[in-house]
């Protein structure tokens, strides 16, 4: 879109860089207002205005998910490559093996377990699961431990 506002490559690079930095600082709506204002000042109509409006609509529709300043401050990744890599590692490598077919509940159960394994939480989960199943199957076990048994005949 920078080509709509700038003639040379250096100007286009500077234009994009400024807006990206502002978005990364959490100024998404400010960028939207600025782009619309520039389009109005340049008297864009037709395809040119439609292109600016399309970009602005995208930013507006996704502004609630574009708090990059907060995400970066917390150390979260914001690039899609990290997410795509995690999806491949967690989902695709396990779920798309030869001959496999999944129901939604079965796939969800497998992915939940896969996340525990990949996240190195398997042992913690297994301990929790054993405790829960023991409680479910033997609800009075603690009471029995407290009783004193006199088994002498």
C-alpha cells in the first residue's frame, strides 16, 4: 500500500517502517486514522481508496488482537512462524500419520495429551491423574487408613 503514497523505494520503506513501529507500540487505531486522513488529503477515489479502506478495515477488525506492545512486554512471540512451527510440531506430526482418522473428541483428547508431553508436564499430569482416579475408585481410602484394625484372633 505504501506505493499509493510514496514514489520511490526509500520513501516507501520509511512509510512502512513508521507505521509498523506505531503498531508495535500499540497505536493501531492511530495508524488507521492516519491512513484514512492521508487518503482523504490525497483525494483518493475508486480502487486507490478501496485499497486503503480494505487495509484499515483489517486493522480495525483485528485491533483487539493486536496489542503487540503488551505481548512483546510479556515476551510472547508475535510472528506467525513460531505459531506455525508449534502447530506442525504439536498437531501435524502427531495427528497426520498414515492411516489415522480422528473424531473431534478423540483428536482433542490426543492433542491435550500431546501438549502435556511436549510441554514436559507429563509426570505432573500423571501424578494428578493417578490421585484423581484413586479418589474416584476408592473414596473412603483415607478413612480406612485412620481406622485401627485389631486383627488378632
